[in-house]
C-alpha cells in the first residue's frame, strides 16, 4: 500500500510540474491583482495635513501616505504672511511641491512676521504598518516569487527576493546621504564644470548615475538608487553562479532551486559575529572584515564586478571554457571585468593581482600546468596598468584629481587603524576570526575543501586584503579606512565558496555539517539585526 501511495504521489507531482507555465501565469496574475489593490490604496489614501492660521498668517503642509518604508515622501506646502520658510532646514519659497528623502519625517519651519519661529512635522505613517496591508505585500512577493521560480528557475526567484529585501534598504541609504551624497556631489561637480578631475579615479559608478539621469530625466539621488539596486541583483546572480560552480549538483529540482536561491540571498545578508559583541562594545562598528555593508554606493556597485570576475577567473582556471573552444572569449571577459572592476573600486583587484602572481610562481615551482595566460593577460597586466593610472591621478606628484583638494598619499603605517579608531591591537585578530568564522569552519571541518583551488584562492585574496588594510593607510583621510574595502569583497567571495562546499557536504549530514550550519545561521542573524536595520 505504501508503494501505491508513493507511486500516486509521484504521478501527482509529475502532473503538477507539467503545469509549471500555467501555475506561474496564475501566480503572477494574482500578484498583479493584489498590486492594483495596493496602488489604489496608495492613491486614495488621505494625505497627512497640517493647516493653521496665526493672525494674518496661514500655514498649510501636506504629505502623502507611504506604502513602503524607505521611499521619498511627496510633500506640498502653502504659506502666506510669513517672513521665512524652510523645508527640512533648507530655505524654500512660499509654496511648492517636492520629494522629502530624509529618514526623518518631513519638517516645515516657519518664521512669522513677529519673529516667532515654529516647526511643523508631518506624521507620515506607512500604510504597510497595517498588518493587513503588510500581509498583502508579502503575498505579492510570494506569488511573484513562485511565478519567477517556475518560469526562470532559481535566478528568477533570486531577483524577486533581492528586490523585495534590498530595495527598501538601498532606498533608505540613497535618501539619507552619507557616502551616497558624497559621490552624488562628485558626479554633480563633474557635470556642472565639465572637469572630470572632480571625479575620483574609480569613476564608473559616477558615469552610470550620470548616464541614467540623462536618459531618464530623474535626479542623481534616484539614479543612484536604481544603479545600486541593479548592481545588487547582478551580485546576487554572480554568487548563485559561484555556488553552482562549487556544488556541481546533479539534477535541478524545484527544492534544490529554492535552497540555492535562499542561500544566495542569505549570503548577501550575513554579517560579522563581532556585531554588538558584549565583551567589546567598539565592535558594534566592525572595521576590518564585515562581509556585507551597504552605506557605500561604490562598494555595492563594484562588488558585482568582483564576484563575476572571480567566477570567470575560476572557470578559466578549470579549463572549462577552453574545452568548449571559448578560451579567447573567456580571456577577453576576464580582462574587461578586471579593468571595469578596478575603475569601479580598486580594492578587490589590489588583493587578487598579487594572488595571481603567487599562483604563477607556484605553478612554475611545482611544474604544474596553470592557465598562465588568464592570470597574466586577464588580471595582472590590465590591473597593473589601471592601478598605476589611478595612483598617478590621485596621488602622483602632478595629481590631477580635485577630490581631496590637497596632496594625498598612501603611507606605510602598520596598525595605524588601531590608533585612528582607538582599538587595542589584540582586537584585530578577534574581529577577523568572528567575521570569517563560517568560511574557516567549513575549511577546517571538511578536508576535501582544503584541496579546492577556488577556496584557497579566496583565502589568499582575503589575506592580502587584510594585510593591505593593516599595513597601509590613505592620507589625509585615514578615518575613512578606504583600504579596508578589499576585506569585504574578498570575504563575501570566501563565504560563497564555503557555502558551496557546505551544500556539497549535505549529501551526508553529520555533526560537522550541523555545526557549520549553526555558525552560518549566527552570521545570518547578525546580518538581520544589523545589515537590514541600518
């Protein structure tokens, strides 16, 4: 009887899988209906309003109800009989319409004719604060995710989950300023003056937001959001491809695709276990090696090139492309990713290029056949040319860059970061260990992973990046810790490779696999409490 039940269940599953297109279309159609309901809810929601009179003066201040957190608020104001008016502390005319893109509620400051100054703050409650609306939003994501999974497989689900999780986060960062507004300022200066020396030497991100702004007519703030969101999607897909490159799983069922998608998105959330460490409060701001941060747009943007460069690089070293007769195309792709990635942010290339040189030397010493052309022509030579040009542009004697407004330099100053951030030297190895605990656990618990070229390359690159950040410092802005960005890019790749080996080990679940799973869960919990709650 049990056999009959299993046969019946298998037949039902087969029939269900044959209906994938129909189920996908129905899921997306249902999501579209829910989206129309939400759109109607948003458009018909009564705006928040402040209306008052004070003598002969009148003040009217309106704000839209928001559907989701992390988006700009449309505000309108009309004041009469007043001396001065400010929106979010910026002077404005007596009436107008504008988007308020600060994390706090929009604020209108009015100075009346008698000199009295009053502040009025709108209550911009999110519609998603209503549990019913939040449930509808979640249902939309689930339905679109099911449709994307059935039509496109794991990549489709990854795109949906990445947008759902990271769009509000990136919108928040783009609206709050910080590093985003700094780089928007560089781009605006270059646009207004026509002098590209106003841009930093890693200018590809700035070129993208200027291009998107010119093509669509949106401002640089909104353009930066769309650029980093697309970059985040590209990073997620690159991590997925890297996982598949490591796992080499036979078969591609729905269950495996869902696991791959969830793990991929989870790797973009994981954070250092040094976060909020009760034994060392300073660790609430990880300095050396958090695998994910989102406050820097150039880091989010460049990480996509770093991950895809590693994927293309490892595929070439395994001769998979050469076997298919695509060796030259693979070499060109690697070189292009190296150049564009370095021009997006040079830190990952600074770590990878020395590792490539070490690998060539190792191959010569051991008389092993290694794809030296991919190492030399794909990474080392183009990286060296671009890095030399960037160094001359920003730090050279005749530096053309106006980013710092003064002569800048990279100085050999071992452990200078400990003095700059008032950290005891003993904390640095602790932070590194807590940040890289999951990759280290996989590397130690599963001996076969230690023979994997990609894992060893990832560790070497991480080691070079950490050494660079500890030995050198950029002046005059030592507190910016700009040489630590390589730690993050290399550690994310190490996490992805380790996750691939952890998935491979799932064929035989034992205490080692469960221990690594627990450590990964701890990293994920740290990320949920820090990465997604800036």
